[in-house]
């Protein structure tokens, strides 16, 4: 097992990236653990366990600041949990390496779509009847601009099946699939970037809990490895949340675009190496 002085700083970085971008931190943690000699399936199992810590460490601060949309989160969690159970079960019987390339290409396409969207107004467009019935609207105080932002979520009928797919990816690869979740919130459901990121952090924890149950039952979670990693992840998530609430929506979007591009390149590279 890798020494504490290597695991801890890597875990702090993973928690910071997870909280700032809504990715869950696995994008940093899994490659780092494998470079330190951890088997890929054990790395995935530990990563998805630590995603729970990332979500708890960041979502609690976000909820206190009234940024996440709890109704959106609770509605979509039903689909991500089912997907995570499915994806984790598949990981136990097949190698996930071929899927890294496909996932990386999907993220690259998503990055391009989000980049081309530019500063498209997230509050444009009418709210459909299903989203209105589910009451998927809200507001939050934006400290960066000094005003309360009001918004209305839409296209819940598309967000639900898309989140099922995101849950499968999360359980399969142990990375939280926060990139996909944020994009669904942003491009499909029309939520502001801060709401997208913080609600993603909320959903990630519940999704990871479902996937963790499968890996725990299979004996893939090394608690000795997980303990120092969880400590670092929680600290990194705490630092990330303190910074995010002070940034503008445009800054959060730019940070997310940067991390998404790095994630796409890293996934494709790992898939090719694995092949």
C-alpha cells in the first residue's frame, strides 16, 4: 500500500477538484492510486467510497448557503442510484478499460457542446408541464454579484433518463460522473452553473453510496487504504467549497470546462494504454 505522505496530498487535490467542479474527485484519485500501484478495480472501489466523503464535505456547506436545488436532486437521485447499482455490478465481471475511450469521447463532445454554448442564458425557454408539476424552480443568493438569482428548471423528462446513464457511468468507473451530471443540469435542464455544480455534489454522494454497497459486498474496498484518502478528500472538499461560493457563474463555468477537457484526455489516454 502507498505511504501516507503520498496518499494524503493526492487526496486533498482530488477533494478540491471534486468540490470545485462537481466531478467527485475520482478524475484525480483513480489515476493517482493506479500510479501508486493500486489495482484498478480496488482504486475504483476506494474512489467511489471517497466520493461519499467529497459529497458530504462540500454539499453540507452548499446547502447551508442555499445554493443546491433539493427538489431537483431528490428527483434525479432515483435514476442515478439505479444506474450506479447496474454499473458497479458490471464492473465486477468485466474489465472497464474499453469503456474509458468511449467515456472520454463523450466528455470531449460534451466539452465542445458546452464551449459552443458560451454564455447562453440559462433562464431562457419556457418551463414544461412536468418540470412545473415537480416544482423544479428556485433561487439562491449569489455573493459574487450581490443579488438573488431566480431560475426555473426544465425538461425533467429528458434529465431523468440521462441521469440513469450518468449513474451507470458512476458505478462502472467510480469517478462520480459529475461531469455528465453537471452537463445534464446545465444544457438539458437549464440550471445556473453554481446550481448545477452544487446539486451535482449532492447527487454524487447518494449515487456513490449505492455503488459502494456493491463493491463492499464484493470485498474490493481496502479500509486501510481508504482511511487516509478520505481524510485528504474531506479537507480538499472543504477548501474547494470555501472558494466556489465567492466565484461568479462565469468563473465556475471556465473552471469546469478546463477540468472537463483534462478528464476527457486522461480517459482516452488510459483507455488506449489499457487496450
